[in-house]
């Protein structure tokens, strides 16, 4: 009886011990499909709070998502490099809490971020074709897509949906103005809600594949992070000079 109690106490101690969380068997899970996380990725912070300050990364993520319907920022180590990503799902795949010497190698990593900075971040999807020509897509919804879908479709060069949208609206107005207005409102709601999947589908049809999802303040920062993991990427719309440090003889004014 005493031995059984001692075993239970030992198990309880293991559960509450803090430690970085290593993902295992991510293949086929939402974490792999939606956020492109990989097995052996190690989570070292949640919402800018490093692992020694939380009793359990897994429970902290779950509690934060239950308390408020807002994504949680995970800070992750992959191949000895660091990046972050917002997730809107609890960690349900198999994981391992790193303890002792395994946790020690992450002790000096201090990814503490103030909440004000976290609120300025957004998830970006890095996409690229077979020749590594790459682009970025911010996962934050655009207000323009909700009120003037045709202009948003043009700005995103989504010519197929634009033609279909315009044809449906014009046909509806030709039949009845009220029907046309109702169709326009329906399209505003539909495209406003589905704009991110529509963009991703359009990119995939153009031969682009998702390479990584990162949280960043802007496209340049997202590209800089992605290049640390995929150095062969060539971004189509970026100032490459900003992505590479340069030694200049004069100061920049």
C-alpha cells in the first residue's frame, strides 16, 4: 500500500515538472496540416512565457484556448533555430516533456515577449513552387474582401473567381435589382469568410506548395525567418537587400 502511494506521488511529480515539450508523430494531425509543424519540434514558450515559468506547456495551451477564443503563440525550436506560430487548437498529438539534461540545453533560451508585441504578430504562410520561387500570404482577414470583393480579387490576381463573381452579380442584376443586391451581399459574406481558403486554393492551383507557417510582424520578417530554414527560397515580391546584412562605408540616412 505504501509503495503504491509512493508510485502515485512520483507520477504526480513527473506531471507537474516543467519542461520543453517535444512533438511526436505529428504526421496526419491538425498541427501538421494547418501549421506545418514537424515531429521533433520543441515548444519552449507559450504566449511569450518561457517553459520554466509554466507548470505544463500542454495544459497551459489548453487552458488559454478555453479561457478565450484567441490563438495561442507557440515558440518553437527546430534544427537549433527558433520561430513562432499561432495555433487555435490544443496539443492533442503524442508529446514528450523533456527533463533533466534534455531540458538543460533549452535553459538559456529566453523567448519572453511582451503581450503588446505578440498582438502585432500575424501568421504568414510561406509558399513556393518546384523552382523555389516563393511568396508569403498573411493569414489575417482583409476588410476589403468583406465590403468590395471584386477589388480584393483583383488585388490578389484571382482572375477566375473574379470572372465568376462578376458574372453572377451582373446576371442577377439583369434579372432583378433586388436579386442582384442580395447576390452581392451573399458574395460579400461568402468571400469575407472564405478569403484565406480561397487564396490558398488559388496558390496551390498555380503550382505553389506550403513550406512553412510563421508568426511575424510583416512579410519581410516572415521571409527572413523562413530563409533560416529554407535558404534556397527566392521570394517574388521582396527587397532582397533587406534580407541580407550588408557592410556599407556610410551610414543610412
